[in-house]
């Protein structure tokens, strides 16, 4: 199993699409084009390389992030692994 350092960031960008995650019951996938990132407290911000790219963000069904509509978004996120991002 790959381990990753605890990290948190706030991303801003555009929600391009949202769909239910077939592999993780209770989660939706937000496809977000990242326009900017900001650190959260003293936690490492591991999203600098994502600016200008679309990333998939997992959000719990029923959360505020999962209720987002296509368009501008700002979310607090963390990386759970090299290719896994969770909305907080």
C-alpha cells in the first residue's frame, strides 16, 4: 500500500461534471478543472501541479461538495494517495 503524508488544500476551479462512483458506494466523482490552490494551515499543499488540469475529486453522497452544480467551485481537499483526491 502506498502511504502519503497528511495534506490539505483549498482548490478553486470549474466543476465540469458530476457522477456517481460505481466502485465506491456512497461517493460521487466531481471532475474539476483546477484554476488555483491555497494552503490550509501548516499542512502541505500537494495540488500545485494540478493547476490547469482536470482532476477527479471524491465526495460523500449528501455532502455540500456532492450537491455542487457545474460551474465555479471552491473546495477543501486532500490527497489520499497518488491518484485519489477527497473533498473534505
